[in-house]
């Protein structure tokens, strides 16, 4: 595994997302699972990156890596690699790619994992996708100490943001809002029954959410039995013929209607009778039909909770605002973890800077000795050795204290600042000639 | 002047409330666990405070109004903690701990005195009688709070005005189950407590004080809560109507615990 502890650590990122590129371009630069692994291996093999992870979802393709080169050079090389890999002319990606280095790259990943950069704010899927991309890279040895730290931090950020803020909690679609509201009545849906009236697109989404939330029993009733049976078959539900609708109405705890038609499919009388047969147990009705499928006066029935598409739309709108209001808190978590990463990086850098300084001083010392000894031929061998020993001891003594302070000093931020300052003062950032080393 | 342990328990109840209230605003797993731990700590400190009080006064801790109210708070905390662990639900923790803090503060302000011990009020049977009855009242208080939360949640769901707290409180089904659980605990404790009370009284006087207002109202409480349990399963009653009945029943308990105890009964008076 390559080591990066003896040089300046830089996390690099290039990528494109729904913010910068249209779907036509995003699909051309996306990676399959195998391609992602191959690309990470190739980036390392070519020496562009020392560690690499490729994150590819339907909304973004991003290459993360660790480098010891300077920013512009590495992102240029990564961009070249991306265009070569997908055989896309470079001009097509002009203005569509973003490049980030150091803190900016890490912050970007943290925000992505938190769902703050997603098309739907706070969406949950991205956390799993980042976890999967990192897990595969880790299994194939494409990551190292730095990216391990970065991605583990990112996953922690993702979890914390979802656990501690409202960014990812409240439902953002009409279908999911209906299911979440049903959970507010019944709690865990495992032991409950649902009836889907109609087999339209939105109804299908509701069925999917109900299945994901572990609904115990699912029935589909549709005017066209074949279409209902087809949906039921796909969702592991049971199809019921339209004529039995009234008969089975007392059975479900949740009723979802999505039928086209001008008259209400479920009248107040039908629902009243169903509640009586249920011995007063509550029913949650989601009416997704336009015009409405459930008679509005049924909302007054005791223990019947009726939500139509407008009600759910309003809730989604409220939730959207609530999620947006949580962005500062989520950003605070991102910043907190970014500071932690920087502290860790500072500790790593503090070790490497002393080594770099020692190398730098030794190079200077050897050069100086060569110059002085060349013009001082009258010195004896013993004197020359003493001079060499003296200069060596001087370097060690000068560096002992900074090394100790770097190791034990308080405040990682300050330490990182000191590292950067030392690099700048002694010119350790500048590319050095191979011969000089 | 309250024992330092009593103050410690008050501080821990308040800290527990802070944690529960915080997770209502923003869920946090370890903060929720900390809230539970602090509540457990408060209950432990409160227990030792009651024990210490018994040692100092050489009598049961509920010998006067202060002790009785303190025991009530302790039992309320114990019953809630049990239900929280059983249902793995911290959603109403903030409400219960807020009630506990208010109760404990009220205790220090309004009932700081200690009554003189009555020679007849002693013995194991008497201790069980009073403890079980107080436990029953505490469990009914818990059901009252849960029923109120149910009614508020139900009203929000019907009005479609769903604020942040709506999504944090437990589902209606669970609230109903917890309230019913509290009533079952209360009824069981009250039945045992009343029976033991009759036995103790019979041993003491050879008869039963049926006409004592406290006895009458206690039997009434048994009746209204038993009716609640029946109604809460019946068509047309289960849900918000049953929750309303449960909440109203507690008014009878409050009447019994305050007006009857203080002014109407002869030998159930605390001071």
C-alpha cells in the first residue's frame, strides 16, 4: 500500500453532478461497479493518485483521490484520465466538471453524504451509495489511510445529519407522506393491512413505500382485474376483483385510492359500514384521485383519517421548508467533522514536516561542506570529520525542539498553521530537483 | 428542608427533562439514552431520599403530605421508566419528566412541613396499602398524560396542522396501548391496595369503614377505570373518546387525592 505520510497530503476531487451536467452527459461519464474499481486501480497504477475511490450514482460521477502533487497538476491528470476512460472529447466536459482540492474536496464529500448536495435535499439513498463505493474500493485495496479517514468521516457525517436534524426525516413525496402519516396512527405497519384501489403510477409508489415499511398484508383492487393482478404480482400483493370492493372494505387499516372517474368510489355510507364492521378500529384513507375518489363528508366519520392529494401536497411543502430550515445545522455537523479531519491531517503533517526539514537541512549541509572543503585543502581528515559531525549535531539539536513541539503541541489548527508556515518559509512546497535530493 | 438526596433527584429529573426535550427538537440516540440514564439516576436518588426520610422520622416516608407526594412522584417515575423500556419509546419522556420536575418543585413550595406520626398508622400491611394505592394514582397520572398527548396528536392529525413535535411523539396506537397499560397497572395496584387496606382495617377495628368518603371514592375510581378498559375496546369508543374518558377519570383521582384526602376523610387525612 502506498504511503503518503512523508509528503504533503492533498485530497483531490473531480466530478460532475446534476448541478453541472445534463443527464445525457452524466450517463456517458458514469461508472458501473466494475468500471469504478478498474478506474481506481488504473489511477493508482499510472501514479496519478496514491489512493482512489470512484463514486458513481445516477446524479453524479466523482473521482476522489490522494496525491502528493500540487493541485492543478493532479486535477488536470484526473480530468485527462476521465476523458480517456470514457472516450469523451475533452471539450465536451468544459465547464461541466468541478475540481476541488484539500479541505474543499473533503467538505464536498461530506455534504454529498449528508444529502445536502442531492437533487432532493436530504435523500437517504446517497449514504448507502457512498458506503458501497467506499466499501468496494476498500476491499480491492484502492484506499489508504487518508481516504479511509475521509470516507469514514463522511459516513459518520451522513448518519449524524440524518439522526440529529430534520434534513432527512420528513417525507418529500405525496406517496411517502401518505405512508408516513399512516405510521403516525398505527406505528409499525408490520401487522397491518392495506388496500390499494386503482393501479395508477402514484398508487404504485405508495405500494412500494408500504412494502418498504414492512406492511403485513397488501391487496390491490382495480377496475381492470388484469392490470390490478399485474401490479399485485410485482409487489407480492393479492389482487381482488372490483365487485368485491365493498365486501373487503372492512378489512384494511390503510386504504389508498387512485382511480380515474367523476364520481366518488368510496362513499360515506360504505366507509361508515366498514368502520362498524371493524368494531371502531381506526382507518387511514389516502385519496390520491383527481377528482376525489372518497366522498369528502367521510372525513367527519369517527376514527377515520382522510387525506387527499392537496392535503398531502401541503404537508410535503411544509416538510420541504422544514428540511431547508435544517441546512445550517447540517452544515455545522459537516464543519465539525471537517475540523476533525484537519486535526488528524495536521498530526500526520507534523510528523512529516520535521522529516522534510531534516532532509532539507542535510542537503544544504552537504552542499556547504562540499563548497568549504573544496577550498579548504589545508584541513586534516580529523578536522573534516569533526566539522561534519558538528554540523550534523547542530541540525539535530536545532530540530529536536520543533519536532517535540509538533508532536505534543496543543491545538491542531495551530499546528497545521505552523506546518503550512514552515513549508512556505523553507520552500518545501516548491518542486525540487531529483538531483538536489 | 428537603434532604440533599431529594435535591439531587430534582436536579437529575431536570437534566433528564432537558435531554428528552432536546430529542423532541432534534433526535439524538445517545442523548435519548442519557435521558433514560438520568431518569434512572433520579429515581435511584429519590428512592434513597425517601429511605433516609423514613430513617430520620422513624416512620414510613408517606406519613405526611410531603412524603406522600414525594412517593407519588417516585412511583410515577418508576412506572414511566418501566413503560419506556417496555415499548422502547422516549417520545413522551419530556412531558412526564416535566411533570415530575413541576411536582417536585411544587412539593418543596407547598408541602414542606411534616405531620405528626399517628400511632395506628404503622405495620407492614399499612405500608403495602398506602404504597400500592399511591402507585395506582401514579399509574393513573401517567395514563392521563398519555391520553392528553393522544388527544393533541389526534386533533393535529385531523386538522392537518403537523408541526415538528407531531412527527416526534409516539403513534396513536402506541399512545393508546401505553395509556391502557398504565391503567392496568393502576387498577391492579389499586385492587391489591384496597384489599390490603380492608384486611388491615378489619384487624385493627374488627369492621369496615364503608361510609368513609375516601373508601367510597376509591371504589368509584376502580369503577370508572374498569369502565374505561371496557369502553376502550368497544366500537364507537376506542380512540379519542376513550382517551377523553381516561383523561376525565383522572380528575376523580385528583379530587380523591386532594380534596377528599385533605378535607373529607377521617382516617385517610395526611395532616
